[in-house]
């Protein structure tokens, strides 16, 4: 019985919407804009969040970075103290490997922007990274062809490189890069591997535009004493060893290596990815709130528009309501009839808002190298908001219609 009642209410609602096309269009326009604004913001935020978190996860949750500068700063930021700190040195890598028992792998990396050449092809501002051998155990990357450096090649500083996918495309558009020699600041180096394409990273850590080479070769090309080369020691914890345990050991080992007095402040920073995650989580909350506020105003206007249209609809159909009641229609039927019209109108507006969002995201995929798509969660959220707005906006007009006296309703013009 309730299903039949609801079905008949929907039929009446649809007939009313079709009979007043312009009024219906103007009513659902506000809802369409509001749902579009909210869901588009959430879709972009989801894409950014997935991209950033994916980049952060690629760094490793159990990895600590020994650097000069900390990643997070308090309100009293003593930048002058940090400025006077020394940068991590390559010899400290050997000392840490000897002294630390909680680490699975320790690696050193520095980098600089260099121009690469192969015959008539060249790439400017490519990232040249000089690494120690265990770097592959810490930073995961897959090779589409070739191989990694051997321990002996890394320690001896062989003139060998592993290049990113974009570097390979730029220098060798029609050739197999393996075995070819490229020039880096006048130095020749043989390509022994190609890194599988990773795509863009918002943190700027994609290997697509990088060239990796043993540190003992890179130090002839890169100024190892320059802070601009961002020298970093990567430390990965053993399984079942927490970052806190490893950082305690690292702190003691580094203080000993640098001969710091017991009461003196550390002159190094131990950074971990959780610092980045917390910072971005706060940013996404702010962006999400802004999306609710922007879309909320549009939905509020649309909700008032639907409520106004429903009051007008009730007034226009007062005689019909009286006739329906005189023929035995219950108050619930009248209420559902108008409430269904309001919900249907709001849902249609939400559907077009979602459709517009899908079109924008589909066009956006071709413009940016990032996975951005309308998720099922956001679709459900958009439709749920639409239904709720329809119920809230239409309840008072629908209730007032259901309470009309049939005799008085028939008499009214």
C-alpha cells in the first residue's frame, strides 16, 4: 500500500515538473551549482590527497632522513641555529653503518641540476642524483630495462647511470638507451638501466626526470660541500623496529660522530614522513571546509528556491488538493505528493551537478598528469545531499498542503 502511495506521488510530482519546465529549471539550477561546487572540490582534494600520500608512502613509513634542516618548525623558529649546522657528510654514512644495530639499510644521496647530452639531443635542468649502493633498498623504484649498480661499481665510482623514463624519451626518442654514452658536464657515462615511468609527483620526487649515478662518480660533477645539493642520509629501520627506537640510536651515534658535548643541542635534524602527513592532513581539512562553505551558499539559495516554488505549487493546486481529499485522499498521500516533487526536483539538480563534475574531471585528465576521477563515495554524497535538501525544503509546503480543509480548498481560486 505504501509503495503504491509513493508511486502515485512520484507520478503526480513528475507531471507537475514537466508541466512547468521553466520554473523547474530555475529551481534546480541552484542545487546543480551547489552540488557541482562541493563535489568538484572534494574530487580535486581526493586526487591531490591520493597523489601526495602516494608520494609520501613511496618514501617509506619506516625511513628517517638525516638532514641539516627540520621539516617542521615551531612558533619560535631559530633559523640562525639551523643555518650554522653542517650538512651530512659521506664519511658519516660509513660510521653509521658500523655503529647502528636497528637499521636495515643506510644510504647517502645528493643532487644537482645538470644538462644532459647525447649526440644532437640535450635536456636541461635534469636532476642528477649521486647515491650510495643501498639506496635501492630504501627508495623503491622499478626498472623497465637494464639493471642496478653492483656494490663494486658503486664503491669504485664507475661512470654509469640509470635514467628516468622522460630522460630516456628526450635523449633517445628512436633508440634503445642501454649501452649508450651520454655526457654530463663534460663527463661521459654509460646507461645501464631505465626506470619505469612513475608519473607526476606533487612533492617533486618522481624519478621520470632523474639520472641516478654512483656517489663516487657524482662527486666529480656535483659540489658535495654545497648545501644546494641537499645531501641527505636515508636510514631504514629493521622489521619490528619502530622509528622512535631507531631515532634514539641515530641520535646517540650522530652525537658521537660529530663529537657533541652531552648538554649541547644537536646540530642535525631527523625527519620522518609522519611530519609531512600531519601537515597535509591539516591542509586538506581547510580545503574541504572551504568547499562546504562555497557549495553550501549555492545549495542554500537553491533550497530556498525549491521551497518558494513548492509554496507556489501548493497555492496553484489548492482546488485539486481539495478535490483529491473529497475523493478520499489521505493527508499522508498529499504530503508525499508534494514532498516527492521537492525531492525529485532536488535530486535531478544533484544529478546534473554530478554530471557536470564528471565532465570537468574527464577533461582535466587530459590537461594534467594526475589521476582525477569522480569516485563512488562522492557520487553517493552528492545524491544524499540532494535528497536531504529536497526533504528539508519541501516539508513545510507539503505539510501545509496536507492540512488543508477539503471544503475550503475547493472554494479557493
